[in-house]
C-alpha cells in the first residue's frame, strides 16, 4: 500500500481548523450550568444572612443591589434556583429555592402591580411544577386573583403602573405576566382568566405594534372614552419611535407563550413577525446580543444581555411551532446567543460580579439607571434558555 504523506502547510491547515472548531453546544451549556450552580451557591450563602432580601443588580458603588419582595424582580432569583434544581436534582439547591421562594409569598395579596407573574409565577410557579406542593397552588391562585383586579373589561387590558403621568398605561412587559393567568385558567377551569389574557394580548397586538412589527414600550388609554389610545411612546427606549431592545424580546416571548397556551394562529404569526424583525435587524451585532435599543447608531453603546437571554429562550420555544427551515434559523440565532452569553465576554468569573451570572445588561439607559450591570432577570432567562435547548435536543 502506498504511504500517504502530507505537506507541512496542509498539516498546519488541519491544526488551525481543529483549533477554531467550536466546542459542542452541549458542553457549553453543561459547563455554564455547572458554573451557575456554584455561583448561585455563593449568592445563596450571602443572602441567607440578609433577611427578606433578594438580589436585583449592582449599585454604582459596586455593591450588590438588594430589594424587598415588593420589587418586580424579586421572583427571579428563587426561580433561577428552581431551574438549577431541575437541571441537577440537587436537594441542597431545592432547599435554597424553597427558602427564597418563601420570601415573596406576601406579594400574593398585592393589587397595585401588574408584575405578579414575574414575582410569583417564576418562583412559586416553578416550585409547583417541580414539587407539586399543594400550598404553592393556593398561593399562586391568590396571586392570580390579585393580578386580575387590574384588568378593566371596558378597556380590555391589564393596567401597568399606578400614579404615573399616564391615565391608563400598558407596557409591553405586561405580556410576560399573562402566563400567570393562563396557569390559573388550567388550574381552576374558570375562563375568566383566559378571556382577560386573550383580550390583553389582542389589544396589545393591535395598539403596541408598528407595521414593521417593532413595538412601543408604553401605550396609554383614555379612561373616559374607554379603549381610545391617547399616548404611544417609549419610556426606556432611545426615542418614541425606536425599538427598545428588551421590550422587543418581551413581546416575542409573550406571543410565543400565548400561542402555546391558546393555539390561536394569530399569536403564532405575531411571534414569527417579531422574530423576523429582530433576527434581520441591521443593528443586531454578530454575537446576537443586542444594544440596549435597536436604533442606536454607535458601537460604543451598551449591550443588553437580558434582551438576548429573553430572546434566546423565546426563539427556542418558537422553533417548536414552525417549519424545519425556519426552526433551524431560530435555533442558530439562539445557539449563538447562548454561546455568546456563556463566553468570558458576558459570563462572570466564579465569585465575581456580586455572584450574578451575566455581565453587561442594561436596565434603563434612557434614565441612566442600571447601565452595563448584571441584572437578575438576565440570569433567569439565560438559565431557562439553556434548559429549553437541552430539553429540545434531549441533551
């Protein structure tokens, strides 16, 4: 047999190719989840000594920013712990999840916020799903009944903020809290929650979205001439007609979820149209982590890792409901986002970043608030995206 020889340039080419071959996404996700377990163990240890406190971000002085359960972000850390328990089956993580979940229980009676889905569904909802503890269901139902008091049937939407400059503001973020009402529908078999969620989703689709399927952050309604739109603007975006990045991700996630819960084709089409707008946007960077607003013009503007994490999680789910070609496109973007967020550019070192997982999120650049910092909800949806990817591919 003739001996095959290879030239030095050919060997160098093979070595170069081997060197740049990306790590399998399964390994990326498993390593990132293992890191998350260790990082959140440090976070849990710190917070056990700080009664009733929950993590949100980092203060300008570099210290960890803690909040009470009343803050809209309070459910994300316990929710993240539940996801890590789901990933590992580790009872120590389960105990921590139970401990921090209990810290938000009293919010079940609050009727002055639209964010009870974030607060209670991410914490107690995941806990209920994984443990089937009946007391969790009771807490959830009380919370859902509190949330639905903010639905005005004459306007057809759940009111967002109170005591602001708008008479009846509705923000795109509110799409995320509809999942809580859909849970209540399944649990009680009472269509009241379902009808409110569908009405809210339909009116948001009608009034928040522009022809290109980008959305406003805030739409306010007349409380005299019910249902009449009085204001459309961006509260946290670059300008009123710009596309605030996290808001676009909230909408993508929300309509994907509403299709899952209702199987109404209009919600699937809406989600697909939003995805098309985001994926094809000329200002979406190569690493698929958006700037804080899609209409910024400088590459020096802050990124928003939270917008990428929410988008990735939504795209992974949406891929289940579309044709193979479109699903492949969605999953390529989501995989890129997971790889980017799992890289040293965005993922913290163990014990650093105040024990948050991700760096480089932006809360509200328009208000110079929480700019280029960790945000607990970025962590939550990052973990969720990785678990969804693993489940989709049985990894």
